[in-house]
C-alpha cells in the first residue's frame, strides 16, 4: 500500500521561480466528484492525469491532513485522454515547478484556466514528524483545508471563490 505524507502551503511572491529546475505541464480530471466523497458514497478520489508525455490513474483516500493512502498506475496517454473526457466537473490545468530547497524537493503548482491566480507548494515527507526548512516564499499552511485539494478545485475552481476565501478568512 502506498502512503503519501504531504504538506501544502500557499506561495507568496515569485522568489521560487529562479530556483525552479524543471517544469511539467499537467492536465487532470476526476472520475468522481467532491459531493460523492462528502456524502461518504466514495472513500477515495479517482484521478486521471497527463503530465508531459506520461499519464497516470491515481486513487487517493479521502482524509484531511497530511497522510493518505495513494496508489498511482501508469496508463497509455490515449487511454488517459479518453478518461479525461469522462471527468466529472472541470479539468485542473497547471504547471508543476520543481524546486530543491533545504534537502527537499518542493513542487510548486501554478494553476491555469479557472484556477488561474492560485499558486501552492507541496512537500512530501518520509514521516509525519519530519522537520523541514521553509523557503522565504512559503506562506500559510493549507494542508488541512479541503478547498485547496485538486478534487475540490475541479468541482469549485478558484475563480468562483469569494474574496474572503481567497484571503483565507473564510472556511
């Protein structure tokens, strides 16, 4: 079983751009929606992602916080395109920038389309208590805020958020 331990943060400023050493375009969609997860009808999100010239089918358990079960399977890009056409909600388009800092790989997701304007950074850790250094461009932690999960962004994109939600003063 795959376990993902990940922390997610808002990004402040563009200081990360000069340190980015790889950029991967991504398009992803979900075969289930946020409502089915919230009702308890499904206990995992089912995602299809095309990243560069590769594609994956991903299942991730629905749990708030930094630790979830995750299963990732490579699939043919043609199959992924067909599955994306079956997606519920909108597609999530983004560019993932890889930034090495403090002995860790940070993944900075710059969202496009209906989620344009949102930039978040994620760090995967080996254990829940692992210490890590935060770069100067890291802002407020949003690991426990479901609205920043990609599944939520497919259902209700950043462009539909209120000013209070964007400012982080509303949940």
